[in-house]
């Protein structure tokens, strides 16, 4: 996995669905999977996910499994 010191070297992206403010998460892809961080506080670090877990998270979000309603 990517070391904390190397997180700043990654290419971070926000969703195109983002309102353009600082109220969303950012994702960067690594050789092993993905890293996710809070756009308001990027210095706080990131959650790093192996590729299989990243794909499972996306699938759950797409099917509404993560909706809190």
C-alpha cells in the first residue's frame, strides 16, 4: 500500500456529481486499489482500500445498499 508520506503524490479527484465545494470526498487510485480522503481535511490522511474492497464499495453505493434512509 501507499505510505502516508506518498499520499500527496497521488492524483486526487472529486466526483463530477460534487457541488464543487469542499464538502465531498476525493479518491486517488494506487497500484493496489484506491485511497479516499475528506476534501476539507486532506492532511488528516486517507482510507486505503484494496481493489476488491473498492469495487465492493462502489457496487454497494450503486445499488443503494449504503442509503441511510
